[in-house]
C-alpha cells in the first residue's frame, strides 16, 4: 500500500497569528481538517459553506477544543453566482487581508443537473463558482504579502473510470453530448488545474502563488452520489483502506503543504499530488509537485481559451 505524503511538522508548528484564510466547503472532510489546523496555528479562518448551521456546529466544536485562532462561518453556495457575489462583498467589508484562498468545495459524479445560473452542476460548482470567487477576491489577495491560491482538483482530472479529462469548449454543459457523471467530473477537475496555470501566469511577479492539487482518495461524504456513505465507511472500509483510501487528516496534507511551504513559491501553476491513480502507474506515489500525465493539463492555449470562456459565463469583462 502506498504511504501518503505528509506536510512537515515544522510547517504545522508555524505561528499563523495575523493571517487570514478562506476555505470553501470547510464544514466537513478535508476542508474541515484544513480549517482546524490553520486555526490551531492561530490563524483567522473563514469557513465558507452552503449550510451555515453545519458550519456553526463545526466551528463550535473547534472552539471547545481551545484552538487559539478564530473561525468565522459565512454562507457560500457555489451553485449560485449571486451567492458568490454576496459572500465576496461581505468578506471584503470585514477583512483587510487574505493570505490564502482554498478553493476546496466540490461535488462528484452527480446526476445530471443545473446550477441556479444554468450551468452543468459539476462544472458550475467545481470550477465556475470558484472562478468568480477568486476573481472577486483577487485584489485583496494581491495586496496581501506572500499570499496563496490553492485549487483542489483530483487525480481524476487525468482519467476518471476510463473517461479522459478534457475540456469541450463548445459543449461545457452537456447540451449536445450524452451526459456522463464521471466525464463531467473529470472535465471540472481539469478546469481546476488549468485555472491555477492561468492564474500563475497572470500573477507572475505579484507575490501571489497559485497551484492546484490532488488530495488523495479520501474517506469523505463526497462519495454520497456514487454509493451510500455507510457502504464506504463501514461495509467496504477495511478493503478500501487496503486499496489506498486515506483519512481526512492525510487528505489535508497536500493543501497544508501548498499553503505553508516556502518551496511551493518556486513552482507557480504546478500540480501537487497525494498518492493517486494515474494512466502512468509510476506516478501513483504522488509528488510535490507532479507533472500531470494528461496532455490537456499542460496546454496553455486551452487554459487561455477556458479562462476567456469562464469570464464570459460568470459575467466578467474580457480583456
């Protein structure tokens, strides 16, 4: 069994007092672990989630543990661009700095559906919602020294159960091709990788570092639209762990490394991978960073075209 890569203890002992972070989907899974660790190190962490009541419960549990940092719960529904805009307005009014934006929330292999704004659900939530959020917060990020943007992607941006990750610019929302949940997921996760590459080129010399990552095959509720969570956790748990499934703490390691390691600054736009499943088996042990075996993930012309299309879709001016 492959051993997961782990963030160094020295980084996890750093004093983050005075630092502010946003973690989307911070109420569960690797998002919650990331919030917990950053707050444990003294940071102020905005826990952004679709169900604030669940976020409040998570934040209260962290306070009971006595974390020295502050956890602020704010509503964010990535399937609604209006919600994204409301969140950004509230954040900018309340906070003068943003040291790290973790675009972590997502959905996986969902039945066909549309967001409030008419986008295919997985592309809309996993990419377009985060795309708009990043753009609205970009000035604040740029005016904060040594800040980071971390796009949580997946090994499935390469292949997802045989479906190759590709961006179909003239049919992003499956209006002409037959819908396939894994194909749609792979497309959205490839978009996360390309988004980080575009940001890195745009922000060159600004002091902002943008990267993407694969957190590993993590035991979270993300599986719920594929199989019941109890099947993953109880019935198949021991077998899946032998197959490489890891726990949320291990799954948060790549995120924490990308947020905190000074070495990451040397790799703008790169893809960082926990252990995974790739078309090239030698890559399955992961790497910080790791060159994606999907040629589309290295195509800057495709990244630029996706960027221009995304700007139009979320209502931002182009050029």
